[in-house]
């Protein structure tokens, strides 16, 4: 599966990945810092067009990695269900 991440601006990235029928799909991902109740900072990566497909971690890289893993699960589900 081909995946490519391209910085768009500030916290926003474009993610390109194979999807149904071998077509390349584009998703926008936002990576942003958040404050936990204890004052520590953690990072989230979200796809605005795929509610619930998110990633999180101690670093932006960790959040992106987890979000990309979840995007893979999502796109594989689409392929299997032929949606």
C-alpha cells in the first residue's frame, strides 16, 4: 500500500494512500499539541473526513505513526467491504 505524507501548512498535512480499486485517496490530517490534566503535553493526529480515525502520543511523530496505522486499518476495511 502506497502512503505519502505532505506538509500543507502549520499543523495540517495531506496524506495520500491507496484505497478501493487501487485509486489514490487524499485525506487531510491535523497534528496538534494538547495539555493533559497533569500539565504534560501530548500530541494528537486527526483526519477531519474520518471521524474516530486518530492517533496520539508523546511526540508529533508518535501521533502521526499511530494515525497512519489506524488509516491503514480503515482503508483495508473499505477494500474488504468494497465500499
